[in-house]
C-alpha cells in the first residue's frame, strides 16, 4: 500500500513538474472546453459549449493563412492575421494561438508586447530583422537577421519587433503564441494614442521632453493604450512543489528561477529582509520617483513562491513612468498622499482606465499591461506599497526600452513605429 501511494505521489509530482515547465495559462481540466462565445456567463476565458454539441468545425477555421494580406493600407506596412480563441472557439483553455504576418518591402511590425504569451516565430518568405529588449536595468537589445525557414523566440511580455530589410520584396512569417488570447500592445498606440489620452504632463516627464505641443507628437497623442478587458488568468509563476525552495543565489546551476538550498540549511533569515520599507527613499531624479523592490534576489526565500513587494516614493509631481511587468499582476496600496494612476488595455481598444487614489485606496494593474502612477500634488510627496504576483516580476520602462536600449533600436524602425522624423527620434534617444 505504501509503495502504491509512493508511486501515486511520484506520478503526481512528475505530472506537476512537467506542467510547471510549460504554458502559463491555466491547464485544461477536460479534453476540451469549446468556447461558447454567446454565453452570458463570464469566466476566465469562456464558458464551455455542451460537449455533445461540439463538432470538428469548432476546431477549424478556413483562415486562408496561405494568402497574402494587404500591407498597403496602413502606415507601418505590415498586416497581422491572428487566429485566437475568438476565431477558433476550440482553443479555449488550450493555451495556444497562431498568427500570419505580412510585411511590405521595408514594412515594420512595430515594437509591441504580448502581455500573456511567449511567441515562436518562423520566416516563410523573405528576410526579416527582428529583436527584443530585456527588462530594466539592462534594456539589452537582442537582434538578428532571419532568412526563410529560420525560427526565433520572443519571451513572454518583452517588447519586440520585426522589420523587412528588403526594399523590393515582401516577407511573410508565422508564429505560434502560448495563449488562447495573447493580447497585443503596440507601444506607440498604447502610450501615445490611448483612449482617453494619457495626460501630456505624464508623457512629457516619462519621455523627458517638452515636445508634446509639436505637431508630430500631437498626432501621436491622438491615439491608444493597452488592454486589460480580456485579461483572465491568475498568477503566472509555476506553483511550488514543496514547502519552500530557498534560492541558492551562489549555485552555478541555472534553472527556471533558482536551485534550492539544502532545506536543512534554511533558516528564518532566508525569509527575512531588513528592507526598511518604512523609510522614505531619495526621489531626486528626472522623474521624481523611486521604487524599492524586494524580489527573490533580495529575499531568497521567495524562490518558487510567486510573489514580491515594492515601496514606491513619489516627489511632489513625481511620476512612475509608463511601464509593464512582463510576469506579474500588481496590487497597489496608497500609504500617503494622492496618486493619479492608470493602465491601458491591449489592441485594438487601448482604453485608458485611470483613477485618482487617496490614502488607503487599493488598485490593481493586470499582468503585462502598461501602467503608471503620478503624484498630482505640487507640494506633498506620496508613498505606496505594491505586491506583485511573481518572485521576479521584471520592469520594462517603455521609454527606456524603446529609446534607450543597448544597442539602440534603429532609427528606421522607430521613425516608422512612432510616425515621426529622425530628429525627434534622436532627441528622444538622447534622453535615455
Ligand atoms: C446542444 O445539445 C442539446 C442536447 O444535446 C440541445 O438541447 C441544444 O439545443 C443544443 N444546443 C445547440 C446550440 O445546438
Ligand atoms: C489586412 O489585410 C486584410 C485583407 O487583405 C485587409 O482587409 C485589412 O484591412 C488589412 N489590415 C490592415 C491593418 O492593413
Ligand atoms: C548545508 O548543510 C550541510 C549538511 O546539512 C553541510 O554539509 C553544508 O556545509 C551546509 N552548507 C552551507 C552553505 O551551510
Ligand atoms: C532611491 O533611493 C535610494 C535611497 O534613498 C538611493 O540610494 C537611490 O539612488 C535612489 N534611486 C533612484 C533611482 O533615485
């Protein structure tokens, strides 16, 4: 009997371990759960159709992914055909979708993120220059020229782009994306064209420019923010498989997160940090804010536990500029002062949901969406505490990642993405 139970436990552990390694979306709990797109019941994803009514057509779409799409009608010269759960209801709960991308000669799929998915990208025709930028503080650009048949990966939540280098020939690619509804946040649209717009004060401070009145920026400001309306999942870090797994930060072994210290050596200090989160931080910097993050690197006991915490200090008129956490939802509490906060939903709506928060108020920023906090008071500082649903949420400050990556993203790409001339791009790049 004992050995049978051991066998079951082992099987369960192996099963959990392999689940842990793959998609971040909730695992299916049955063979399929075809989305009932007409149901009035709102759940994470969609309610299931009665399985007896399901047919092969629920898993099928005559998507014509072999056919070129029109890349002339738009400014950037690319066209995305996304087949997600809205197109194929059978994808519901299965954590995957697919896309075809068409590029005109010199066409660009502008810098964007998928708040809920990793993307694996295959070139079908032509040559594409592609890249992604890591989170703060490095903002390192990983880029490469891909030829027909080549495959590249864009990690979950990171800003990335593709550009057709050929001035004469179109290009085509296809991607599999690890979510039934990955979401697309086009940075230029989400930041400069949200509906309603993010205020000029915030953008001027975030991008360190007094350019907001210039016509090209006014144009940009007409448009869009990032999407949360269809946000559905909960914490995305893998579940723990034991009571704790204190990070051995000195181990040379590299795994997802960190290897565990010998549990016999773990002590209360591994779960403790004298972080002085009661103490004000220095906000004397360009944006007038200071974030003190306590993640797994500061507190090794957080390894595998899917949570971290931050203190945020705001000078009078201080801003925590538009940024995303590629791996976490954030729950935010105001301790002192007043803060104007907001987040932007993904394409196509780019709806800005914003609110003025007072002391004691709580607000949520959904995983992967662009958000900000601004202290509107010209005389008093403000303080907040945020909990984040990852041991290592990552921070991508949009301005730094886009205009301050190392090496820089090329002018051609930024000019096309933001629809401004080289002079403005150079001015912006000079700030970061
Ligand atoms: C689904 O099947 C049930 C019985 O199996 C039937 O009563 C119902 O009308 C069907 N619904 C649809 C939308 O076909
Ligand atoms: C993409 O292509 C389709 C079909 O060719 C066209 O109807 C649509 O307007 C295009 N979308 C964009 C954004 O260019
Ligand atoms: C951890 O504990 C083992 C025995 O329990 C001991 O041999 C080892 O030196 C300890 N390592 C550290 C880093 O304390
Ligand atoms: C944040 O505050 C700490 C302590 O006051 C200071 O050492 C650090 O330089 C500040 N960081 C920024 C970005 O201003």
